DNA sequence: AAATTAATAACCTGTTATGGTTATTTTTTT
DNA sequence: AAAAAAATAACCATAACAGGTTATTAATTT
C-alpha cells in the first residue's frame, strides 16, 4: 500500500487526482492540501510515501515547498506535477529534491505508472528534462575546457585537486618539486587566482557550471 | 537528414538496426562497424550526427569507445544500446558522454523515436536509470551530512572551500585567526585529513558520492 | 633557421598552513 | 549543580606555499 498526499491549488485537478488514485486498491490518499503553506504545516507530522506537488502554487511555489519540507520527510518521495513538458522549473524541482514528475495532460494510466515507477525506485521524466540532467554529468570534457592551460598544467592541477603536496605530485610525475611549484605559479597566473583552492574551484566551476541551471 | 553510424558486434542485431533505420527517409546510415577498434579508427574522420553504440563489445566496451573517441566528435551524440533496462553500465555510459539509450528489445518505433528525441535535444532513458542520475543531483542535503562537525566547523569549512585564508575567514566571522586555525585543526582530526583540500574533498565527496556509481 | 612556447629546475624571501600544547568562556547535556 | 562539549584564543616550531627572478632544454611554430 502506497500512501499519497496531494498539494494542488486548482480545485478541479486536485479532485481529479483524488478520484483517479482512489481507483487503485494499492494506493491510499493520505492528505490533500490546497496550498504550500497548509502543506508545510501538516506534512511533517503526516509523512506520505509519495507527495504529488503542483509546481505552480499560489504564494510559495512547489519548489519552495519541497525545499522547506524535505529535511523533515526523509522517506517521502516528491512527484512534481506540471502543465508543460519543457518547464524549466521541473529541472529546478528535480535539483531541489523531487524524484520525478507527471504532466497535467497525462492519462490515468500514465499517472498511476509514474507513481509505481517512483515507488519502485525509478524517476519518471521526459527526455527533454533528462537531457538537462545528463548535461550536468557531461561537464564539457570535449572542447575548450582547458582554460588556456597546457596538458602538463592540467595534469598538475588534477593532482592538486586531490589534495597532494608538491612533493607528492613531483614523485608521481617524476619531476622535481620545484617544477611542480613552477607549474602552479603559471596556473595561478593564467587563472588569475592566488592559491590552490581558488584554482581548483575555477577549474571545476568551468567544467560544471557551463550547463547548470 | 540525420546521419547515423552503428557500432555493434552482433551480426544479426547490427543488420536489423540497419534495416529498421533505412526505412525512414530522414535517416541516413553513415558508417557500420563491428568492433570498437574499427570505430575508433574510422569515426573521427567520418563523424555522424548520432552514433548507436552497443554497450557490450568484444575487446573494448562501448564505454571505452565513447571515452576515447568523444574528444574528436564534438557534434556527435551517442545512443547506447543495451540488453537490459537496469544495466549498471548504462549509467556509466551516460557519465562517459552518452546522451541516451535504447534497449535491444525495443520496437522499431521506439528505436526511431529515441533517435528523434535525441536529435531534438532530449535524452531517452528508463526511469530506473533516470533515478540514478537524479540521485547525483540530490546530494543528500537531508540527514547527517555533517560528518560529526559542529555548525561552526561547517561554517569554517564552507568558507575554506571558497579559497579564503584564515585571516579572511576570521574577519568574516568576527573571530581571531587563531580560532579559525584551531577549528581547522579540529576539522582535520575529525575527518582524518592533513590539509584544506583533503578536508574539502572529504566533505563534498560525502555529499556527492554517496549515491554515485 | 629563427622565434616562440612548454617543460624543466633552482634560488630567495616572505607568508600561510599545520601540528602540538594549553587555557578561558560559553553553551549544552547529564 | 556538575560534567561535557563547543567556541574562543594564544604560544611555539616546522612544513608548505606563493611570488619573484633566472636559466636550460625540448618541442612547436613561423
């Protein structure tokens, strides 16, 4: 038996969801809320297995709802509900802690399947959103991710980012510690930074954030 | 017109793919390879829009193929082809640079749709794999991500991770640099590390890698 | 062939970090 | 109320790092 709570401000769609989910014997409606504020009050004490959250709520958005309430609901999964396939907010909702979503135009069967998939440890989502998530993984290794650094400098920077000392890096690369030091100085110059950590950050920011948000 | 190359060592399935894709007027078979080695040789000079790669190849796996060949194929998208829904390697393939996948049991229509979705900027994948990707986003903000550090120590560590010096941190927190130094020493002890970078890594590893792989 | 860039390496100086000890005050827990 | 933990802070010695200069060699480009 999967317990489900619904947070949806639109009366019509909320009732529709309730009706569709009541049909299935293995689903149990736990709580029904018409605003994020109401849900924030009630959810922590009444944790469902799955919370279906409309992404566009009145005062607070569904994303804010998840962010505030998630720390208290370790065992609840959030299923976002959006009107549009390619809503940018769906991606942000997934980042905030949602695990999947359904569209408002979905059929009864699709909604039920999404819930089952979610409960089985899957993440139902459209290919468009999936790509945005995947792009975070790729981190642009392909093209100009070197920031003007030479391959040797990238090598040194990579070892630096593991927390190795100059001596340890020089042993690994079979060069002198002075040379490592020298590479670092050049790296700092090119990245316009003053120390290891800033260099590492600049590097990983470039690799990660190009695709983020 | 979408140009497609196929890397598949199984003769039967390779020919089946060719036949299915030839049916569609907007798809053009570009190259057909029966091993990763062959593809590594040929692909860089003959870049297709989409490369369909079997995940299990003889000597080198499809993942290795992508890793070695991707730097030369900035405009090619990789569509993995696997026998199983929940093949762990699919997830690794996505990390390596693939953008979606199809299953060997897929219908002709599903294969064609996956290609179209991929070409339109989507990432076709199953909910199971999607979840593994999503979990990377969540980073376990919820529960015990503090590693036994006090809130003040977390504060210091957070500022450290931006590359600030002791003095800069002490100014920001209105405490003495000696105190910051002291917090660091305690942080290092608790995390069993020797320097800033290792501490930062341990922290972010805990937040990121708990779900990875 | 000449010039440029990359990789190598050493020197010096000053700053920053690390590791150890000790100690006071405040907050939290028992 | 007593004990424990957290936050504060100083001292010392050593190690590591940062920034500057200079220089040789190898590889690449012009």
